[in-house]
């Protein structure tokens, strides 16, 4: 039987084996719901470089290195703020009739999906002009979303239907409704798109769905989990536990929690930084971001705005050279 020390040693070995990355710098865009701002953090320097005013009560984030754009959902402002990542200024506001929360992009950045959880809709928005908006009916209170790497399938966590909808992007039709735990919220896919990870808030669990067969495994995590991210090699998943003030580290092969890492208060959004191998966590309760290194040692904390959430993929990755 493996011990915790065995896993920590394994993590250390993985960290040492990581490729050296030159000229890599990733930028995190952290929504601050209580101050109506976005904190821009240079992850290479671990420093706050700018605070951007956006709409009222920003929650969701989607980033595009191809377009040099960052999209922010403002749940009370009923809008999407569009940030130019080269200048870090808001260049457009897209009005949304409902209450936008979850937000994501297709791999080619041509379509922006916005979840309106009051009207049980997902809106597909053409990023070239923001004018071609197509509503897609889903389950009740759609929250987290993610698109498959091939750009063909949109996965939507329906919080109040306790399932995940798999939507054919070409036809906007629902291919499948996959039952999971109670109140699914955050979603993540591994790099190949073969496994979908779904956080079940009220079940204190993570559903792991094999996308080709819809086979489901369940992993118990911490107290009131919220969001999930996956390492680039797919070996580990990381789940924020809002009422435990920690992050569960899951071995995706063994389907079990192997470590818990203390972070700030009420951690919500979480993303994996490919350039560094670090895990970035937005802490609602302590108005901060925690940076966890690959060894899972004591996190570094950076002050942000009020009530940081960063729901979605909030790291604008660089294009590093790997040596």
C-alpha cells in the first residue's frame, strides 16, 4: 500500500523531471466579485501588475491567446466585458439579458459560450462581431462549461438538474445528459479530452466521466467542493474545497485523494499553469490568490480584490520554448 510519503516523493520526482521552459510567462486574470474588478497577475514574477474595472459582480473568465482577449461574465451587470490582453483594457461590453456565470471558448476562439443560469440557457456568441447570438436550451441552472479539444462537444454542468449535458456544437443539439452528483458546478477536461471531471458541491465528490463510454467513477473530496483543474499530463486533478480552505489532490489513475493542501479562505476558482506546473487558486474569503508549486508545499499568497472567484480557465498561457 502506498503511503503519503511515497506520493510526495513521486510528486518531487515529477517536478524534477519537468522540462525546462525558456521565456515562459503566464498571466492570471482573477475576477473580484465584490469590487467589480479583475486582478492581473504575472505568474512568472508572482506580482499583481494591474487592476481592471469591469462590470458589476464579475465571476467567469475565458481567455484566448489567439485573439489576445479575455472575456469576463458580470452576473449582476448582465454583460460580458472584453479585455484586450496586450493593453489590459476593456474594449467592449456585450449586453446579456439574463445572468451570465459560466463562460468558455472553442479551441479556435471563434465561439464564446455563456451560461445564463436563471433562464436555463447557454448562448453561443460569434467572437468576430458579437452580433450572432444563438441560445441553446440546457438543464436547470447551467454553471461550469468546457469544450472538447476537437471543438465538437460542449459540456455543461446543470447545477439544479444534477447532470452534465453533452452538446453537439455543430447542431446545438444535446447528445447526452449524464447524471452525476448533487449540484454539479466546476468542470475540467484532461488534455486529450478522454476524461471529464465534474465537481458535485453538495455531494462532496468529484465525478470522473470517460467521455467515449460515459462510464462514471466517483471520488470523495473535501467539504463543499467548487472547481477543478487537471495537470497537463493528466496524472493529477485538483479540487477546491470552499469550507475546508484547502485543495484536494487526486491521483487520476487510482481515483483517490492523495493529499490536501491548505490555501486561503473559501477557495473557489482553480487553474493549472502549464508553463510552470503550478496550481493557481482564487480565494473568495481572503481576497487573495494562492500559488501551489508542484511539490504541494506551503503556497505563496498574493493579495487581489474583494471576493476573488475566477470561475473558468483564467490563465493566459505563453508559448514557451521547451528545452
